[in-house]
C-alpha cells in the first residue's frame, strides 16, 4: 500500500509539472532578452533576468494603453460574474423551490441548451447587440450570457437539497421571497456561488473572440484583445508578448489561489446543511 501511494504521488507530480511548465516558461520568457529567448539549446533556469519587456509593454500608452485595458477587463469581468450569480440564484430558486406550470419542462429546455454550440448564437447575439446600439461598449461583453445555464443547473441542484423546514421557518418569521432567496437559501450555497463567480470571472476575463468583434476602439479593448496587438505581422517579439500574457494570467491565478479552498466544498452540491 505504501509503494502504491508513492507511485500515485509521483504520477500526480508529473501531471502537475506538465500543467505548470507552460506558465513557468511564460514567466521565464517575460524576464529574458530576445537573444536569450532565441538561443539554442534553451536554458531552463533563470539567468540575468530583466524587466525590459515590461517596460516595453508599458512604454507606449498611446498605442498600447495597458492600464486602460486592465481596467476595462476588470470592470467587465467583475460586473459579469456578479450579475450572472444574481441571475443564476434567482432562476435556480424559481426552478427548485417555486411551483408553477411547466416548471420541469422549462428546466429541461435550459439543460438542452447546453448542447447548442456557442458559435451558433454568435450572429444572433451580435445582431441583437448592434440593434440595441451596444457595440463598442463594455455592456456588449457583460449582458450576453448573464443567464449561465451551468450556473442555473449547479445552484438548482443545491437548492433542491435544502430542507423545506428552513424556508418554512423563514416564512413564519415574515420573510418575503427576496429575503428568503438572498438571506436564507443563498448563504447556504456560499461555496457553490463562489465557484460560479470565479468561473464566470475567468470566462469573461479570458474571452477573446467576442470582445474582438464587438469592441473596436483602442481604448475600449480588453486585455486579451489589446495584448494580441503586441504580436507583429511579420516579426514577433516574444519577450513583450509573454510579458503581456503575464498581465492577463496573474489576476486569474491570484483569484484562484484565494478561493481554492472553496472548490472541493463547492463541488459537493449534495449537502446544504452542515451539522
């Protein structure tokens, strides 16, 4: 058994290294000169690191307003994640706790929509956004997709497991439906809500294609779209490009590290009440 445990740990370590190595290489490249990046054979250990690539990325605020892109991405991602959680909580509560006609049919339709490829909705979504006059506005990357199908499913499964006695006690105490949702039921799903918020944040933060289509002014770009301009048409400077990639990756990594302890708890959506 001890030998088996060691083997499992070694395999897990190797898998972890496979996933960590690209991030490590990005970090290393961002702090190297172009000559060090292109030398062969490559060196896997940090030697003579420099901040020149970061200075290059930040040196041209008129052409590459990195701080503006960062603010745009942060505002859009936080707004999208927060609003989608609110929408998901209300929709999940209705499908889990309220009784109305065709409730189960609605839920099945919502689940069936998960099988529809996102690209099919690309043109209808763009037509709607353009008709509303939201193109080249951060609203265009916040509002579409607020009703997250996965989020509704995740929270509904959790809300179903909450004993009815808890909600009945709140009703006896005079709680209205808003208070029952946000002060009684939702706090019990804290871990699942945090997971959903982080997933939606990362989804919006890393989105490239949709933001590329609906945002075309240089000062309205998000980080992924803006940093893609660092890639030249004929020549690519890998150092500044990797420095820009770090600007995109670091916020997501920090957020994940802050909430990683909730992931295991949140994945278990079967237990709503803790002894």
